[in-house]
C-alpha cells in the first residue's frame, strides 16, 4: 500500500510537471509561435507549439523578398510554409488561440535600389515601391495578424551581404560594391517610405524585425534611429537551447531577456515579439521559435 501510494504521488509529480511544461507562455496574452521555414506541428487541432508545448500561438512567414522580386539568382529565397500558416490560422479562427498568421517583407536598403541616386527622395520612393509589392504579396497569404513586418537585417549572404543598408552596389544583383557608405538619413528615408505607404494604403500596422546591434549599426543611436510608433520583433538575445522557453520577456529561470531597439524596451507598448531561438545564426535542431504578446497589439 505504501509503495502504491508512493507510486501514485510520483506519477502526480510527473504529470504536474508535464502540465506546467505544456501550459505555454505567461502571463496572459503571451503566446509561443514559429516563423519562416517549416516546423512539424503534430497532432490535431487545436494545435500545440512543437517541442516546448503550450498552444500554437502564431506563424510569421515571408511574404516577399527584394532579391526575389528583382530577379536575382542568389538570395532569392522565400521562407514561407503554407502548412504552419494554416495551422496557426485554424487555432486563431476556430479556437480563438493566438494571433494566427502574420507576414514580413525582406527589405532592401537604398544600396540595392535600381534607381539609387543618393537622394532621400529616391530612397523614400524605393521604400514605397517595396511596400506596394509587400502588400501585393501578402494578399495571397490569408493574414490574420495585421502587422506588416519590415525585415531589416545584415544577412551576410549574396548578392548583397548588407542588403544595401551599408553599401551601394553597381546593380541590385551584381554583388559588386561601388560605394561603401550609405548615409543614415538615406537609410531612414527608405524605411519611412515603406512605413508611410503601408499605413496610408492598407489596414496593416507596421513593425520592424531586427536586433539592437543591427539597428544601431544601420541607424546609429541618435534621434534618427528612434521608431516610437513602429511595432518591434527582436532577435536578441537568442539561444540554441529549448529547455527554458520564455515567460514574459525572459527565458525561464534565467536573467536572459529580450532586447529591443530604436528607443524601445520590453515595457514599450509597441514591443510585440521575440525570436528567442533558431534565427539570427543561433540554430537549434528544429527551426525558429518566437514569443508573441498579443495583448499589446491594437
């Protein structure tokens, strides 16, 4: 009898631990999700977040890519998975879980603008042209989470390792640098054109996917870098370990917390998401894992 009681208590502890592990992100309003390339989300609806548990709270995929749009032979990937998008949408529309499907545009800086002439007006127009294409590409993606994310990063891959934010190329797809400098004001004009067009021609809000280090390198840390009215999705810091998924904006049991940029912090009302594992060069065995605060978006 004593052995049976001990066994039952042990089972209760194990089950209780499993229940905690499957509870998902906290506090209320936070969800676990994934982005970009396919991750196997097993089982039936309502779907659970793969590997770490909790309900599957959202999928964010690439609507389009400047290099793909301009016909480059390199860097023309499309990180979109229709299966994960459908699963996230089902959880959102049928079970009222998470945010559903969102999209991002892999953005080109002024240096890969086919019409680059060094002026802010041309950079602004280039940002607008990208916004037109991004909205067009998103129309076929059945988007639930109405944030158009501008993916601003320095990917380190051809044809433009800096995506044209730091250098100007002889042509968008050439990979040949003709000027190793882009003024911060010109970079910002590009983003402003994108932001203004999306907000004035659609129901989308605008957000930025970047990191503090990348943002500071492109836009420095002065007033021109501030984006107080743009939503943010950060990828700093990241971990290869999935054993301590986030609670709030910090990995459970650690002092490792999301770092935002452009004058914002985790307490800002525009801080929406954190890619805490799998992207930005910090890989795990499965893919990209995100944390989303649905309560802040409005």
